C-alpha cells in the first residue's frame, strides 16, 4: 500500500451531495482516512494492456485526499476473479471498493448501476472458460443495485471536466461477474461495506487509426479519483435524469 501523504485537505463533496457524518473512517497521524480498494483487470482478448489496471495503479500512486488506497489486479477468469476480490477485501478491510473494467467502444467513464446474476460469455476468458446461461451465484437474487451513489459519482466526473454517464448494464462477461460477486459479498457478509463498478474506455494506443473512442489513462485515473471522492463524501444519491430509453 502506498505511503500516505500528509497535510491533505478534506475532499470537496460531489455536486448535490453532503459529507457523511457517520462514515466509517480510521485514524492516521494527520487525520481520518477512508480505506479504499480499487481493482483493475489483466489484459484479455489478445490485448497487451488493460486501461482499468493501468489507471488503478496510477490512482494508487496519487490517491484522492483523505483516502488510503490500494490497487489490486484481478484475473480475467470466471470464478478466480471473485476469489481474488474476496482475498483482497479480507487483506485490506476497506470501507469502499471500486472495481474497474475495460468496455471497449464506450466513449466515457460509465458508473454501473445494476449487477446481474448471469454469466453468458461471448468469448472465452483467459483460462478458456466460456460459461453460457449460468448464474454467478446459484440461488442468489437475480440482480443487485450498486451501493455507490452512482449519479453523484457521474456528476463528480463531469465536474472534473471528463465525460461520464450512468450505465444500466455491465454486460455478462467477467466484469459483471466481479460486480455481482462484490454486491453479493456486501449483501450477505459485509453490509457496512460499500462498492460498485466503473467501466472505462480503451486507451488511445489500443485503437490508434481505428476511429474508436478512447481516453488517456491519466484522465481515466482522474475520473476514478472523482468517483472515489464522491463515494466517500456522499450519503444519499442525487436526483438527476440519467435513465436510458433503450
């Protein structure tokens, strides 16, 4: 875990939010900090890098004010990724977990609202596994909502000058698998933990010459920092029109 900088100012609340007077924090030498775990994925689908992990590492090196942040890389493998997430949660005992994944083709940071209890892989994972029409957790609820203030997080990213939107589907590949695994862990074992999932675009080098949308890893890290700060400082989500017609 990176060294904790000193003399940090308190974080600015997300637009439309208020500080949480009851937020669980822990004391360090220069004030209260919130333990945050951010996860990214290893490359998959023939890629040599994954911007979710690259940005998570950058964020851990330059964390937001009042956050002690650890970054952990997850395997792009069904089952294994949830096991690794659980191990990281047990090791770091975070107050907040933000899982991050690549969503090639999306033009902005998308904060996920709903995790589905469904594995339905269009392509094999990095271990060659390709589950079809299977639940992530047999017998568990069909879906969970994120316990992040998703609209406040989106507003905070936009206030930082970066594009963002609410997403109502995290797909049915390993990203959704991990998102559901985290939500189920919170619902059944760690009710005081808050967490959710953010999808990020390709990095520019991944799509050079293709015309597909991309975002620099540094901008992705800045957006994730805004998400973390909003999640720390916000208790109730804001009301804004972020729905989808289709």
